[in-house]
């Protein structure tokens, strides 16, 4: 088959990378279309994966959305694509227009991404999501599975942590903490008036953490001068190795909070989606791998971090919780690959 993957975000690179590689090994032809978004192109170049950038400007407007749809449409037509795959509206829309099979993979509940649901609802062919997601009007066309998006690349069948990789930057066996500051400009962030970790809160966290180890910050947004010395500069493909060996992850990005949970790294997320996302609710309340705190409660953030710092055998406890989670979940890449190959 000829299978087109549309990637609109760096997270999509990780989500589909191993599925693309598996399809190629099985003799299928794959194409990757992207738009400019953060480090997406850098990740593809580092991985040596060919792609076509259909929107180099990266700007998002009504005009560019139409342009993106038009370019996906003509690429599909010109190359005789059989199946479209991705987490973007164009996958469903172009599939419907050209009567090609399509599969949209999503992990956010319908209430969190209402615009996305409206954009795909009239056109969607196959909609796949974890079994904890509530997809509202798309439930009748949803295939649920026992897994998480991040398990497509952080399942032990796909990812082996490398101490040597971390040692390129700093000793992996000395305590260190990873802070993550998201941009918080995605439409679901803006519509929810999502807040996050301010410079003052970051400084307070650093004061709590530094007596126990080194602090490193990875940030989508510009850092204040006093925080810049903590910035982590590494190959973006190495971030999950660094995350695995971290003593603790703290951030306002729910994506990296889920990744930390997949790796058994204690994680605390501080944003206004606490209590609202099915995937994170399961990870927090069923597996106790992450803790969500709303931005109205900074003192709870500090006390939670302090409690984790004071917990004996913290890493061993979270690794045991991770093993329980893995025992209940599937190899998501294997599931995606088989599902796509059966779309005929």
C-alpha cells in the first residue's frame, strides 16, 4: 500500500515513527507531510526520515488551513495514496473527498478539543483513541484500545533507556530534576485560558530542588535571564533518555507528564487541565504515576514536590507502578501497524 502520514506537531513524529518504520519493513510505501512546527523538522532530519514540508511558514490562519488541505489533497491524488494517517483534520477531510481510507489517532477528550471534533466529525473514517478517552459524538466511529499514544514509542519493545546517552551531557547516576515549560498557545490551551509555571514559581521550585541535585529546564517559550543558565541543550532525540534517569519531572506540559509516567519517572504537572483529561486521570488515580495541580494552588505544588523529595525509595516505587501499567497495556505501535495494514 501507499500510506501518507501527516505530522503537524513534534509529538506526531514520536507517535508514528515506529509505525512508519514497521510499514516500510513490511514492503509498503510511506510518505510524510509536515508543516513547520517547533522542532518537528529537526527531529525528522536527525532520524534520517524523508519528508515534504507543505507549509514552511508555519503560520496558522484560515488561509493557511485551506492551503494545507489543498496541498494534502493534491499530494494524495498525484502519488496515488491508498491510506491517510495522522492526528490532523486534513487526514479525514482528504480521505472523504477522494474516497480513500483514513485513520485519525487522537488522545484528547472531545470536551478538550471541540474545534478538532467539529472539523473531523462529518468526514472521519476510522477514529482511534485510548479506552479512557470520551470522544463524544465520534464514539460510534471510535476504535478504543488499551494503551496511550506515548506507548507507541516508550513501550519497552520500542525504547531502551541509555545511560551512555545521558552521560554525554552529565552523569546519569547523580540526582537531577527536569523542568518543562510549554508555550501554552495551542487552541485548546488558549480556549481554556490555561496557565502554567511563571518565572516566580520556577525560582521557588529551583530553591526547593537545588539542595537535592542539579536542575535542568527544557522550554518552548523564551526564558527569563535568571532562568537561562538552567536551560538544557541537547539533541532532541535524547530527551527521553534524560527523562528516564531524572529524579523528578515538573512541568506545565501534559504531554511530557504522560511521557514521564510511561517511563516510571515521578511527575508533577501544574496547569489548568488538572482533573479534565481522561488519559491523565487514569495515570494519576489508577496507576499513581503523575500528580495534577491547578494553577490556583501554587502552595500545593511546592508541598507536593517537597513530599516527593522526602519519600524514601521513590524511584523504585514508581518503577513498580510503571510495571503494573505496562502489564495492563498493549504495544501501541504493533496495534497501529496491524490496523493500518488491514485498511483495504
